[in-house]
């Protein structure tokens, strides 16, 4: 005897809760945020390295 929830899951195929048309918009938005986030943290990381170096050299 199987669990009732297991039987229900087998009868009904899994579906994404987000409609197909909206998924494309979400993926585009996530990609834009991903690129912007990458460059934000890249620049932030470089500044964390450059500013202490310039302070140590007395140039800032």
C-alpha cells in the first residue's frame, strides 16, 4: 500500500507555477540583474584592493 500523496503525485504531472509567457520576462530580468551584479561586485572588489594600496603609498 502506497502513501496517498505519492499516488496523487504520480497521477498529476509536475508543472511550473509561473506561466510560460511570464517565464521569458523573468529570465531576461534575472540575466540583466546578473550582469549588473557581476560588474557591481567586480568594481567594488577592485576598489577594496586599490584604495588601501593608494592610502599605503600616500597617494590618496
